[in-house]
C-alpha cells in the first residue's frame, strides 16, 4: 500500500468507487443512447462528495473527475448535459465553484431549457449546488417555469423556494412576480395557490427522495470498504 493510499479518507474511497463504476458503465453503453438513470446517480454522488466533503479528500481527485468528464464528452451530443456534474465537481475540488463560476452560470442559463428532461436534470444538479445558485439570476427563470411549462413546474418552484432565507420571503417574492407573457398569469396564480394550500413539501418531496438515494448510494460504498482500505 502506498503512502497516498494509506492516508486516503472514506470520502476518497467512495469518490473513486463511484467514478470507477461510472467509467466502467459508460465504456459499455452505446454512444447514441441516453445514459441510464443509475449512471446519472453515480455522477450526482460524485458531485455531492466533492461539494460537501471536499475538505475530507486527502488527495486531489481532479484526474479521475476529468476522465469521467472527458469520457462523457466523447459521447458527442448525447453527453452534452451529462458532463455538467463532472465539470461542477472539478470546480468544487479546485476551489473554483461560486455563484459566478463558469459551470454554475451554464447550469443557471439552462434552468428554463425548452426540453423538460434537460430542465429536470438541471433542477437535480441545482439541488446539490444550491448554495452557489445566484438568486437574482435563478429565481426569475424558475418562476417562469411555474407560469408557462407543463413538465417539472412543481420541482422548479421547490428549488426556487430554497434560495430564500425563509418561506415568508419566498412567498412574498413569488406573489409579486408577474409572468412576462400575460397568457400564463392565471395558470401561475392557480399553481401558487395549489402549493400554498398543500404546502411547499409538495414541491420538495422528489428532491428529498433523490437526496436520500444518493446518500444511500455513497453509504453503501462506504459500508463495503474494509477497515484497512
């Protein structure tokens, strides 16, 4: 065992396991087909480790993260958005992630993407980097989704709500927001009322379930480690 291996933390080991499984999976998956859900969750697990436990990493994991990013890029158009978690993770471990960083900016600009599947994936990544999402830029896009989209508007509102310090502050902003397209004014107000009546938990459930699955995935890797590893 090398000196580096001897001083590796559990976070190091879990990140390496997730990244290695991702690389193995992407090498076996046809480049003209979208990646399966378990691959998305492996990339989100790596993102979570890098954003929440980067200070526990005893070695810089940029090399393996770059391998995952580059392998995703090699898939061409099918990997366009799949590379985002890896690029965000690289920013995180290099101390470059912020509300003004390149990848956070790219994520924010896609929060109102025209494809509901892409929007949903942006919301999921946004959940794990929410403390860096710039509120002034993110909130109008997220509320626009509530007004004029079908798929994922509830998730959009949920992510929007966590960017405020309190629910009262969130509701005050949401109530004051006026959709640019007046055709969606009534739909926007109806949706706000639906959530107000049912509680914001309606919009947070999927995020909490995702968060739980990702943490369980990491925990399963950690519990599979031997004490000397």
